[in-house]
């Protein structure tokens, strides 16, 4: 499975991060251990939502949507 996930920083509540992975548990651990330069300064991270897709192209398209203006509005409306 291919997962698109949304994280929110517990220390900086306005910071969010959206990404795609095939190993959700490992990626969340990586983010909270500071292994990602994009998220290290805002640890710890909380998993807010994730979406599972069988095709990587569908997951990538949904990730791109969530990073768009309307996708951010969708996430704000449903996950805040």
C-alpha cells in the first residue's frame, strides 16, 4: 500500500507536513527521531490522518492535491 499522511507538530501547532510513503510506522518514527531535515526542528509530530492507496500514482496525485490551496483548505476543514 501507498500512504499519504498528514502530520502536525505538537510543539508548533501551526506546522503541518504532508508526504507519501509505503511504510507509515517507520516514517513517523523517522520524523520523531529527527531523521528528516524538513521536520527535525518541529518534533515531536502527531499523525493526524492517513489515506491508503493501492497505486503509487494515485497516492502521488492525492499528495499533490493536499499540498495545493484547495487541498490545504480541505485538510483544515476536516482535520483541525
